[in-house]
C-alpha cells in the first residue's frame, strides 16, 4: 500500500512540475519583444540551416505596430522570412560588417523613403525584409542607373517598368519616381511570389534574373533529378550573391546590437505628402514654394528629366510633410503664367557603367526663329554662343539652315537660374594632385569634380568601386580638369529665404524697394498678413537673390 501511495505521489509531483514548466514557457512567449530573437526550430538541408520564426512571434510583432517609434522597430516587426545559416550569407554579412560607414550612409539615404516603403510592404502583406531590397538594388539612391539600363530605387529595366505602368519619355521616367516605383516594385514582388508558389527566395532570384530564366534553371535540375530550391540552382554569379546579400543585410539589422552596428533614429511617421499640383510647374519654383533646398526637393522628385514637371503629367509632387500646407497655400497664390519660366532647363541623363551613378548636363536654352539672310555663324554671334553648340542642340549635320526654321539656342549662362559649370584653365592644374575625401563623397562625385571617371580614381588608388571612402582619406587624382561653379550662380537655388524684422517707419513699399522685389511677391510670401498693418518687430519672409546681401 505504501508502495502504491509512493508511486501516486511521484506521479502527482511529476504532473505538477509539467504544469509549472508549461506556465513558465507561456510567460516567456508573452514577454517576447522585437529586441529579442524569436523562437525557432532548426532544419538541416544541403549545407544550409533554416531557423523558422513561430507564427505566434510574428503575430505578436504585428500586433504592436502603432507603438513603434522608429521605422527600424516597425521593419523588424514585419520580418517573416526564415533565418538561414549559409556560407554565402556569411560572406555578404562580413562585407557589410567591414564597411560600417556604408551601412550608416544607406540608413541616412533611406530616411525619406522608408515610411512609404513599409506602408506598401504592410498593405500587400509582404515580408518586412523586402523593405531593405533598395540597399541591394541601388544603395537607396533614387536616381541610380545600371549598365543594364535599370533605373531608380528598385532598378526597373525599361520593359518591366512599362509592364507595371511606369511611364518613360523625354519628360519623365516613372522608374525614378519614388512613389510610383515603390508601388510597382511591391506589386511585382507579390506576383513573383505567387508564380513560385510562395517561395520568396525563388521570387527574389527572379526579380534579379527574370522569372523565365529561373524557371529554366529549375527545369535543368528537374531533368537531372536534383533539388530545385534556390540554393541548389545553377545561376549567374550576380544572382547567386543577390539573395544572400538581402538576407545578410536583414540579419544585420535584426541583430544590430550583437554586431555593434548603430541604427540611426528615423521616426515612424510620413516624411512627405503627395500633393496634386493640377498642371505643369517648374521644379525650382516648386522648391521655393515649399521652402526646401532644391537638391533636397529633387531627392523626393527624381522622376522628372527636365527642370519642370511633365506637361501631360503626372501632376503630383512629393513635398516634405512639414512644408506641405505652406506649399499648397503658396501654389494657390501663384499666377498660372508664372508656373513655368520662359526659359526651360533641359538635362541629359547619361547611364554609367556602374549601378549608382547619374551624370547630368544642364543646358539653358531658348528658341530662335531664323530670318531671311541669316547664317548659323551670325545667329551664334548674336546669341553669344558657337555654331557647334547650336548644331549639337538641334542635331544638325552641318551649317545649313533655312528661313523660318526654329532653333534651340544654348544661352551664355548669364541669366540661368542653375549653376553653369565652367572648366578651370589647365595652367592652374597639375597632372597629379592629392584630394582629401569629405563626408558624403563617392567615387562618382569626386570624378565629376575633376572630369575623370570614378573607375579611374579607384584604379589609381588601388581600390575598387565598391571600396568605402572615409572622410580624411587621401586620394591621388591624375590629369583631369577641376570643375568650378561660375560666380554668376554660386548655389543651385538662385534665391534664399530670409526673415526680415520690420523696423519703425517701414512700409511694404520701402521693403520692396530695399530688396528689389515686387509688392505682389511680398504679399504672396506673407499671405497670412493680408489686410494687416506692419508693426515694428514683426518678421516677414522675403526671397532674395543670392547676389544681394541680407539686411
């Protein structure tokens, strides 16, 4: 009898221990946070290991989206791809870890775009890791070009871009339109995933290599009775590295503390607002209306090929969210005839032989009607330009012209609103010089400054184009001509905004004369004071020419 009771006591004690253990396990799951590694089970297969995230952990992550203060917290909450142990991923991860300055740069570049991207990722229920794909594709440069003629954050080639509704013409390239291309890319990725029955690695491989080519690789393995998962396929080197590169950067962001990589704080809120502008508008004027530096405004709106929006649209602009209401008010006050300047500014984008470069030539032009008896030489002299420049602007094979012909005339640049690049005399430059790298420099930027290619700079310094540049680093520059900005246009935006303090005795007329601006413009820039009298100490906004000193 004692023996039976003893066994019952042992069984009861064992059952009690199981209940306590089960309760502890549930409590552990309840305390799971984004900063902790989710529970997983391992599965060995063909030299790589899957760590599958549990459905419970994914549900808990998504349930607290509104509480995320940064885009990185929100990004991690949307992770759903399995963590995979593979030497190809490790190789890419090691490269990232050896280039922390690159990780810092891409985070900085990502700031304007991440909230939009995460919105689309979440709306289409895609894995959060895909929000990092622009790092692999373009290093988060929205105007990036590749040797295969791919363009934009998501690197669409022309045909695929058109297939997903990205218009491309001489005015506008939707592949560089941040808003349109992000919607197109996430739609494309979702379709590819459905094509490959939910296999995200095959979908990603086909985004890089083409779904037809990936299917052929699968069929080759099937014919040889070989596995058909991504890791077992024979693919080009670029595609072999492509998927591991994304998985590596996703792993790095997931375990940033472990790898001692700081994640820069980017608030989880919209960076810009999409504004319907109704009709064509000069981009420099739009930047002024938004009180935003032109270079920052163009980072949000890189899809336009010229210095004005396209006549046939899209008639929308991305405007920094804190300037959106002011932009709308200013635009409403802008007369229709002032929306597009009399002189247009054309730019020619030249694809480079590396993915993240864009070369822009800015040429101010106006139209000229040829009169009877005029020659190309006389027209060039009258307009302070050269016959060669006119031929190039009009694609003329020779100097023959006819009365009534309309010619594009490149201007001398004296009245241009944008910087005219002039080459310094060779007498002032040596054949070889040392350049000190500054913050934000790239091989391409430095090459543009000295009229040489970034590839040559890398070669002269025994580096590659993928080598990271650090501020203070010394580079040897051979030959070339340093580019200088002419004094007639010291900044890319010809105007600057000042806040003038009204003094005793001031009137709007006196202020307009003092700064050589019109009364109409003063009222337009200070619409909130309409109908009110000036008072000493009041601050009013004035856009002044950069050549004029602020008072």
